């Protein structure tokens, strides 16, 4: 529960599973114990017309995950997040784990093993660092170019699309390993009814896997049916 919540920052409580594979309940059971131990924070929330309870890690919970990592020098480590941020985006962010579930189940059917998930926060943070370094380098060399070529190279090296001169970032990037050992990524975008016009058209050209949602929790989007693996993030710890 802690690893899943930390990887996606915000998860609907009922999407989590306890030791027996049952939907988690914020008022009792393991999720309640985690909250009382100060490891998670819960918040009632209305998504569309559906009432839900959202779960996020506390700093104490995130620190606990960090202390129990399994060292792996060959791969980047899983990033864990804590705390509710951007209240206006909570409804959107609450669907990220559901979108991941759909994509990961399809990958596992092909024999792939998920090794890490990366949220857009991390990708955008790396991009901003790159832009700052590029700006300093251009200023040092007194270059007047806009750096479009360097931006394109940076995006290509990270398998990110550039559409109409802008780098686009998926909501969730799934890193996985194929049965033959090749490492690949699948980028997933949670599409809401607010995606319209030029923005929607640009997103449609990115090649991201779309997970369409309604305004509430009833719209599962994508393919029908869901399955849960409560141990999906055990390998990250």
C-alpha cells in the first residue's frame, strides 16, 4: 500500500488492496492502521458525483520507504512522493493508478516485467534543469540561437515527442523489460472531457496510450475489466 501510494502520489483508497486482496477501507483495517501510525494521510473527495477517499503518503511514510529500498546500481530508483499538491488536479491524478493498471496488465500478458513508473513531475523537473543548463551554456558562449536543436536532441534521447515545437510529457511513463531482456517504455495519458481543440489534437499526435475517463469514478475508461496486484511494487523496496 505504501509503495503504490508513494509511486503515484495520490490513490483512491478503494483501489488499494490489503494483504488478502480486498479493497482498502480508510475507516478500518490496514489502511486505518497506516493512517494512525502517521504513514499516510486520507482526505474525503468528490470526483464528479462520486464520493471517494484519497490517500497520500506523509513525509514519515516516504522516509520509511526510502530506508527499506533494495539497492540496485543498474537501474534508476523509484521516486516516491508525499502530500497532496495541486488541489485542482486531484480528480485527474486520482485516475493515474487506474490507468497504470490497465497498461501494466496488458504488458504482463506479453511477458513483460514492470521495473519503474515515472510521473510527469519527474520528467518535467528534468526538462527544466536541462533548459536552465542550456540557457547558461548559450549565455557563456554568447549564442543567439533559440536552442531548438538541443531541445529536440534532449527529447529524442528520452523518447519524448516534440509536437509543434513543444516537448510533450505523459502523465505516467511505465518502464518495463521484455522477455528478451530489452528495456522499453510505455507512455500513458489520462484524457478527460476537458481535452479539446488544438491541445487535444497535439496530444493525439504524441503516440501516448490514452486512458479516457468520465467526470466521476464510474468511468473506468479503456478496456473493460480490472485486476489488482497488491504486490506490484514489492520489487521496488
